[in-house]
C-alpha cells in the first residue's frame, strides 16, 4: 500500500522514475538485447554516495560482478583515474564494463524532498546528507570550502558545486536542484575518467547508466530517474 503511495509521490517530482526492479529488468534487457552484451560477463562499478541507504540501490544489478566502488560523499567518483584504471583491469575476458552512477535524494510520504525516514529512527533525516550540508553552507554567499585532509571529500564536493551555486540556491526547490547539479558533475567526471583510461580496458565496450537514486522508506523499493544510458565504444573516443 505504502509502496503504491510512493509511486505517486515520486512520479510528481520525477515523472520518468522507475522502481528498482523495473530499472534492473529494463537496463539489463537493453544491454543484452539491443547491445549484444553477455550479462554474465559484466563487471559493475558504482559512483554513488557512501551512505548506507544506497547499498540496496546498487543491488538493482546484483546479477553482475562487483561493484568496484568509485564513489564517495555525494556520489562523486573520488577513486579518480587510478580507481577507473584498476576497474578497467578487472573486467572479465570477452566481458563488458558497466558503470552505475549518480547522486541520491530522499523523499518522505508527505512528499518532502531531501529527507527520509531511516531505519529505526522516529524523525526524518537528510538524504543526501552530504549534499544537504553543502546546500546549507553554500546558501551563505560568502562561504568558501577549505580543502582539508580530514574532511577531503565533503570539501571537494562543495568546491565542485560552488561554480554552479546560482543554479540551486535560488531555485524553487533547492534540494532537488542541488541534486541535479551533482548529477551533472558526476556525469562529467565519469565520462572524463573513462576517456582518460580508454587504453586500460581490454574490452571494447563500456555501458554507462547515470541518474538520480530516489530513496523512500526503509524496506521499500528505491526508485531511479535515469538521465543517461549509453554503450560507449572505447575505440571511438
Ligand atoms: Zn549521500
């Protein structure tokens, strides 16, 4: 019952979002049928936020090997070129690489974005915590993140968001807007790192699926708003 209620709430904000099961069936089907990818020889990498709530989202694709974890706070691929290179070296022979990436955002059954009820907690909490913290800091126009080795990922996340500040602070829904901005940053970096590491892959194809993971209540399916699905031919890069 509650799952169906979430269907409606999620559709209002993200009309194209699909639940976890539909997402995995749809994209595994596309890989297999339209792109001739043998899904039993696919290694997955993820670039999603470290948040524990995202662990079930990456099991969307639990028939695949992996995941190789590229992501850190906010979903940025903090493992960088070295991480992408290592991932490239781990692909099964005659196999395919698959990268699932994007930020996440919670939604409550009252339709509030950026919040969610976490396991065994009475009150709502932020989701994505890293992005919502960045938002609260960047709402002060004088705020400048200071890179620190003890808070490296959060500071780098805020530094990456800073040039796009105007896109989200004045938006009608800043929580949703900062998540969209984070998606753009992650998407750019994933493409950049794949290109930089193209000669490290022993296979020809890398499948990419990027979008926004939408977290609902604990125990209920997450949703995924796909923004990019492509099979990159590494020889053409
Ligand atoms: Zn997060």
